[in-house]
């Protein structure tokens, strides 16, 4: 799943399990068990919505958290 020229989607459950991530080693892991920055982990696990800056695999990224479905 691609977003624009360089973007991508990350899909997690409410509990933080990663259902989709472009880095396949993250799939089926909880965000708490990844190298993603605490800003991402905390936002996902607390279900914070909106803009987000985070680091993953040494890359600084900008994102947006939003719910999908119920």
C-alpha cells in the first residue's frame, strides 16, 4: 500500500498489533516490541488521533493516526 511517492500505511489493531507495515518483520508484532519511537508507540496504544512525528529504522517520519472502521 503506497501513499503518494514515498509514503506508506501502517495498520494496527486497537491493542497495538501491527497488521500491515511495509517492513515485513513488524507484521504480527505489537508496536511496543518494535524500534519505533515512543511517540508512535504511545500514540497508537493510547489511541491518539491526528498528526504525528516518529522515528523507525533510523528514519524520521511524519504521519497521521486515524481509526479505520469500528
